[in-house]
C-alpha cells in the first residue's frame, strides 16, 4: 500500500539539513519540503540536498518555485528561463512558434528539475496580467486571458512530457490587484461575472489538465468575504464547477495575506476545512510547529500522486540531447535580451 503523506510542506534553513530538521521531517504530519534561494548554491548541491532529505524520509515531496524571470531559485547549472511574459509578447506575431516554444520550455524545466532530484515546481502562473500587480506582472504569460490559457496549456503539456506535474497558480487570479499578499491582504472588488470572463478563464479551461492548484490570498467580496484559500465556496467551485480533481496547495500560511484567518493553527484548520490538501508554512519555524500540532492525525491522500514517477534524467546527459541544446540556447538568448 502506498504510504500517505502528511498535509504540511515546510522550508529549510540552509544548504544542508540541521539536526533539528532531521527530527522535524520524520513527523508524520510532514508531507513535503520547499526549497528557497538560501537552500540552493548549484544544481549539484540541490541534488545532494534532495538525497539527504530522502535518506530521512524517502516519501516526501520536494518542491521549488522555478518559473523563469525573477522567480528562479536555481540559478547555477540549469537553463536561465526568461519571464513567461517574454514568451507571451511573441504570441500575437508568432502564435504557433510561441506555443511550441512554451511547450519546450515546460519540458526543459521539468527535465532539469527532475535531474536535480525535485518532484515539482509551483508553475505555471495562470494569473492574467491586469497591469496593476507588481508581484505578478511579467510572471503572467499575458494580459489576454485566452493567450494565458493557450500558453499555459502548452507549458503544462511540456511538464507532463517530462514526467513532471503542473501546479497552476494563483486561483482564481491575482493579477487584478496592486497589493502584494506577502505583505497585506489584497481585495479584488470586481464582480464575479467579470472574473468569469477574465481571470477565471485560464483556470476554467485548464483545470482538468492541472495536477495541482494554489489559490490566492486575495478576497473577492462579490463572491465570498474570505480569501480564496480559506473559502469553501471558491475551492468548491474549483472542484465542482471547473472539474478539478488534483491537489490544492495553500499559499504560504505565514504570509500577511493569510493573517486575517487567525493564529497559524487556526489558519491551518480553516484551509483544510475549505478544501486544501497540503499547507505551506515557510519562514516561521514556530508557526510551523503550531501547524504540525494542529494537523496531528491528518493525511493528504491526493498529494501522494505528485511524486515524480519516471526514472530521473541525468543533468549532464541532458546536454547531449539535440532538443535540450536547441531549447536551452533559445531560452537563454531570450532571458539575456
């Protein structure tokens, strides 16, 4: 029988495990680890760290935020991906070429991260760029929701081709608010009808293809007074109306946008009750312990499906593939320009 994971994903302090972290990771409530820039020196070092974690808990999910552009935790030993908005700018003039390149970018990202020992990246960003959000901006493929949906589909197909899962974020869309949910709770006052026509469109089209979704710490008061990640109404829509069958990750419960839900333990309970399957708790170890205690006895059944299932490629062997060399050169040139 497949071992079930706990519902909590934690961060680490540095480039290798501390004794405290070794004890922490064996707690049954832990289901995964997310790496940040402080945990990463090079692709080879990440591979070593992933091996170190798996010697403690071979079942844990290992994740990173690796989108391209300014959100690149891994910078040494892997391809420098451009921001997805850079690809989106070419879509109007060369739609078919750009769609193929977007799929290639998903494939390359998936192969390189798998070679580093990781199970998933929290990508692609499916937010529609509304022009006011500095935290989203060129992380979005486009200001056109249909372009976001088409390029997002291609990127997802590329990840799947590499054997890696796709995590769409930030449902139902973070691109229409100026506030950054890392520092405050944004409120998007648009009508539900407008959200359906615009921000929700990529999620509505791609929900059946996505393996996981991360909701936004944003309030949309025309539909619910609670942030989406704490809202049974929003997460119920995702599952029931949009047909999503995968894993729902909370965004980081230590972010200021989550603070309105109460203490870390209260945030955890509310997120789970709303429908989240796995909770991220980062950059606050005391909050992590509080959330772990609040999650005793819980399991995340859906999350067990997200482990990388194929034989992992070798990073050096990838460089021998003509496809990798072609895509690598093209994306590096775009990132440099």
